[in-house]
């Protein structure tokens, strides 16, 4: 194909780069944007400069490829920038060159910024005036939710497009293409068993780049051993440790921690330890997980088993003492303990009830006998049997109000019995 080596493509580039689609006809996935009259299809078929775009989607779903295809059909100069490696000075140089290019040739410049979420606020602000006056057309690619990571002023000047993960069927077609395409592995004359292909699809986790990298490495391994068939064990040898798609600030971060919290609350120790290990092995900050367990032990277990909070705090301290990888053991112990403990959210509900009253009720003065003055009339409970005496502790306007309602779970059942005994009907728990 005549345009195979556009955008700096080389013959020794990785398979995922060599096999990058050059047109919409080769592109797989994102059917909601590429169908007849779909937004991206309309942009490309007009063959006019596109609006500034933010392409938001998981790794290996085609963000960079779509940017390249759009650029090829836009009649614009194309400049590619990586947010990790580029600074303000490089951006300003590009802006100057784009203005000169427009003056000389009357054409615009598309600046494609990969991993744009890694630009800090100051770097994002540098883009604003140039995007706003049309000096550049920005196409940013990000795996993170741009509404969390990009300036609102920048987002307001761009069209945000949400890209979806590729399907297993898409990945299967891409693998078949790689085995038979002149740009791919056809020259190696290898065979790929169905079971090896299925394993690559499973390990790729809907990421086309990951699938092609695994396929290429497996092919090179087999060729180096002068064999002709890629078997499942060849893939396994290259993939001894599962790589999970995960971003500590993106949607997957929030989805996994949500699943973990709900598993703890739902008393499922198996799911709890699964989500815990998956997060840690994916690179999540273990301190974040430890903090969440401390919160859950108080919110969802509470006084039904106060030891849950002790165990959670101890696991957090153990993490600081020994670090990973060993600290995963006390963290898992804490997660399993919290999941198995009796549940009560009465402490959390008590806080909510107090806050409701603070918003809607008269706050009330501190009762005289509770004030920090001499001869206030305060009665000292330790001078009485059971170390208890009947007296009011709430403001007069809230007398008799109930906030804490112990459940019948675990230790709270005993707490309820004790409170009913002490207050002798004045408070019914």
C-alpha cells in the first residue's frame, strides 16, 4: 500500500504499528462513531479540518489510529506530541511553526497529544488561546475520564468522544489479519492453533495492541526454535504474570474499589479477597485500600464487631512496617475479617440523623448541668450503682431524640440490652 509508511512508519516497527489501519475500511470497533452518518465518519468523508477532539477510551481501542485517519483526510499538517515527554517550550515552538505554516500554505495544523491527561493545569492552559482562535486543531487521547483530569475551559472548546473496548470478535479478526497480511507475519509462514488464539484473546483483555504484541513475541519465539506452529504453551511462556488493564485515576480504579467495598458490605470474603488481590497486582496504591477498609469497618460493621476497626487499623500499620509484597497478607486478613463480621450501619445512620437535625432544628443551648461551671447541678455517674444515673444530656429542645439505634447483630445486641436496662424505658432501643 502506497501510504503504508506515512507518519514515520518503518519496516522494523512493532507489529501493532505495522498493522495499523490506514482507512476506515480497515478499522475495527467504534461502530457508534463510524456507522453511516456517525460523527467521525462525517468528519472524515468531508475531507475538511475537524473540530478539536478529545478521544477517551481504554488502551488498544483505536484512539491513535482514528487520529491518524482523521489527519490523513483533513488536508492539514500533522504533529504528534507525547504528554509525558513534552513541555511548554516544545508546545510554543509547535504553535509558532503552525502559524507560519498557515501563513505560507493557508492550511491548519492538527496537534495530536497522546496521554493528554498527563499535562498539568499550566500546560493545558497554554493550549487554550491557540485552540480557541483556531491556530491549532487539538486531538487529545486519554484513557482517563477527561471531565476529571482536564480543565473545564479546555473541555468546553473540544468535542469529547467516548470510545468503547474492542470485542473478542474484533480482536480475533485483527489476529487473523496479522497472520496473513504482508505487513504482518505472513513472511514467517507460521500456524496459530485455535487454543493459542483463544488464549491471546483472553490475555489481551480487549486491547488490540496487547494482542498483537503477544502474537508477535510468540511468533518470534517459535521461529527462533525453528518450529512452525504457535501453541498455547508458547503464549503462556511469554505471559507468566497476568497484566491487568488498570489506571489509578480512571474509571477502572473507581469500578474496582466499588466492587471491593460492596463485597465487604455484602459479607462475601471470596469476592473481597479477589478484588483486593486484583487491585494490588494491578498497581493500586495499597495505602488507599487500607484506608478504605478502615472506613468500611466503622461504616458497615461498626459496633456489631468493634474488632473489625482494630484489625483494619492494624493491617494499615503492618503495611507501613513491612511493605509489599508481604503486606498483602495482613491486608487480605483484614478484608476477610470485615467481610465475615456481623454488619451494622447504626453508627453511620446516627451521624446522618444528627446532621439532619442540625440543618433543620434549633441547635439549643448546652444544658446548665453540663456546662463547665461549678455547682451546675451535674450528677457524677460513678457515684451510683452500675455507674449510671438518669439525667438529660441533649439540649432541652431535643430531649428524648434518638440517633443511635443499635441493631440485633453481634455485640450490638448486647449493647441494646444494656441500654434498655440502664435507661429503664426512658429510651427504648
